[in-house]
C-alpha cells in the first residue's frame, strides 16, 4: 500500500496521571509541609492577630484617659492622621533619615568593600574591626555618639573640629536629624560592606582579566564590569537597610527624644508618643496601619525589581 493510500495513524495523547497517582503526590506534598505547619501557625498568631486587632482599634475612638470613650468612628481616625501636621512632619523625617542613612552607608560600604577585597597583611583583623559597629547594641551606639562623640564640651567631634572654629557646638540639640543620621550610618555601613564584599568575591577574575586585555582602565572595569555585577547586592542592601532603618526607634529615643519638639521624630517614635504619652489608642492604631501598608507597598515594589534583576541575570547567563 502506498504512503498516499495508507490509513492515517491515530494521534497518541500523553496519558494523564491517574487519580490515585495525583492523590499520592498531594499526600506526599502535605507530608513534606507538615513539619512547617507549627511554625506557620505560630507566625500567624504572633504577627497577624495583633495586626488585625490594630486594624479594629483604628476604626474606634479610644483614649485611655477616658475609658468610656470607645465608639465606632469608621475612617475618622485615618482622616485625622492624614491631616495631622506632626504626623506628616514625622513621615518627612522618616524618609529623610532612611534615605540619607541608606545612601551614605551604601556608598561607604562599597568603598570599604573595594579596599577589603584586596590582599594585605592583617586583612582578617581589619575586616573584624570594620564590622564591629554592626555588632554593638543600638542603645549603646546611641549613648556612645550622644555622650562621647557629640558632647558639646568634651566630645571628640568638637575636639577634632576645634581648629576650624567648632568648639562648643551642641550637635544633638542644634542638628538632631544630622546627629541621628551619622549614628545610623556608623551602625549600618558594616552591613552594606558585607553584602557588597560578598558580591565582589563572587565575581570571576577571568572577566576582569579580559577587560584588562582589551585595554580597560581600573575605573572602566569598575563602572562597566564590577558595578553591573554588584547591582543585585546593592539593591538587596538598599531594600533590607530601608526596611530596618525605617523602624528606627531606640537611636532617636536615646539621643534626641524626638526633639527639639518633634524636629527629629520619625514615624515609630511619633506613634509611641501618641500611644504612651497621649494615650490615644485609636489614632495611633490608624498611624500604625498606614505605616505598615506603606512599608509593604514599597517593599513589594523593591522585591519585584530585585527578582527582575535576578531573572535578567539568569537569562543572560543562559
């Protein structure tokens, strides 16, 4: 029989997995997830239930000085939050402190990582000394900078700047935001340095050698080869640093108490003031919800950017 008159062959369909096989796969998946269920339940109880309670409080008018003042007010607390000039000022301080700290700490971390990536005698000791500020408790860091570095009469900063005419300048009172930023930069620079240093050590030396063979200078190799390779690590450091620094409370509490007035108060400290000094549970709960939602939105956008960078890097490698 010729090929033209041959009967058509039946299309062979891929057999679908049987129902028992799917059931066994599903049971196996749950068996693998079962050890994680206690941790998941614990996380939900510890984190989500308090947040749900905060959301409920945010729709009520509740001041501890007036125990019988509880009443359902809807979104009135949120309207008061967005028209509160002190809250908006604390939000501006939060953005300023977070952005300044993260940017300066990242730039210093990149510089220190480039220096510590080279071989020299005692490199291990120097690396240990550089990361020491990150290991100190934030409260101790704040007290160190307030009473040893920024003290107006006996402080080391004024002593170093005395040849330039700065002798009794009260940094904490007259430049509170700058004082807080300097203390936070000193604390977070080692963290940024560790991330960037990990990125530098993951870079292949053959790529740099190829650039040198092609005639690229050290600066060109850094800008066009090393810096794109470090992009993922820099983005991760900026994201983690922003999430942690935006929640700064202890440094501001120990150094400036949010003062003078509310000049250096950020959102966590201002919410603390409204809760434990103003006893206004309803509005402070609404402030907390607004801060959490804003942080989630920013973190989600940053994570998408980081994941997109990783996917692009994987596609480039493949």
